């Protein structure tokens, strides 16, 4: 029995909500693309940076017991590469329809260009937009005239927006960016119907849920665990669950930056309630993405 077929039975399903894949032609010609896109270069010029293809992701999923992965793009500065990598994600989802869920990026150019690419990808079955970053102009609250039609289109197609988020304090790392809670919060309050996932624990945004108006505003806001061991003590799981609820946390590894096995071992070591683990590893992602899994007898 193939692993994908296990989804039809009463077994634990694990969904990795935050992974990245790149086409083989990009991975094999890395220097060319580092020169072509400054934002890509900022994140991937380090010798320690890792890139993976869809096939490599599937192998990793099989090795670590991951049933479904959400594959993210990045916020390209170069429009042509943005479209080409979106195409690779769409093709990969078509090759592995039971294993991969695709998110696209939008070009960092004119609003018309961004809307056109978003509509194209939505019509081809994309499920979300991400991982967008603070360097993307339309993602900042100041550019409301640019962001409004894009967010409305995301909502119209029932897509999810996943943003890179970071802390205003702490250590620096390549691509940390400046989308901190105070920058992100106006986006949340302006678009309450937007299904928003704030990567990397939201840059600490969950801790502001102690403010009643902030907690009310985050009705449709979720937080993923991507790269968690690089950012927080493992007790962040218990703290965020207590502050925003276990129905708002999504397991995400940030593969290939981190192996999903490392985060799974961390979650298991916490001895969280079984229902909480189920929600983090699968239930919340299934609800957010509308994934239905049949149960067997």
C-alpha cells in the first residue's frame, strides 16, 4: 500500500504546512538566479542555504511520516522567475495530488501584474499565497490602494495568505525582514475575513493576545511553527496554545531548512494532550484548507 493511500484509514495524518520547493533547473544553476533576483540572493547566497525539489520533498516526507505538505513559493523580486516557479509548484501538485498542496507567489511589480498572476494560479487550483515577505510592497499597510484588490481577490477565491513574520528583537538571520507584529496588525484589522497564517509563530504576535481587542481581531489568524528550534525555546508551544488556543497552531517545518523530524520530536517531547497534538499536526490544517479525510471501519 502506498503511503498516500493511508489517508483513507483511521491513522494519524500529519500535514506539514510550511515547506519550500524549487525547480531542478533553478537548483542546478543557482548562481544565475542569485544574480537575477536580489531578494532570493539575500536568503539563499549562504553556503549553508538548502534548496529542494518536489521529488526530494516527497522522499523526505516518506522518511519522516509526513502525509501532506503545503509547498510555498517565495516573494520574488523578478516577475519572470515568480511565474516560472509558480508553474513548477502547479506541476508538482499535479504530479502528487494526494501529497502536495500548492501556494503561489505574486510578482513584485504592478498591481495589475500581481492580480493577473493570482487569478491565473487560482484558476489552476492553487490553495494559497505565500510565503510573502515584508520586502513585498503590497503587503505593507501604507500601500492600501495596492493591497486592497489583491487581498479581496484572495478572499474571493477562498485562498489562504501566509506571510513571513519576524521579531523586532533577538538575533538576526538571512531574510529576517521587518514584518513584525506592529506592521502586521493593521493588515489583520483591515481584513477580518482574510484567512491569514503568520509564519514562525507570528514574530511574537500571539503574546499580544492578552490584549482583548487583539485576540478578537485574530479570529481568522493562525500561526505556524516553521523554524521554531532556531527561534524559541520549546515551551513556546504551550505558551501560544494557552494564549490563542490549540485551534490556531499549524505544524510547519520550513523544510529543507529544517527536517520535519526535528520538530515532530520536539512536539512529542512536550507530552501535549492528544487532541492538541492532533489539531497542531493535522486538524487545524485540514479545517483551514478544507481537506476531507474519509474514516474507515
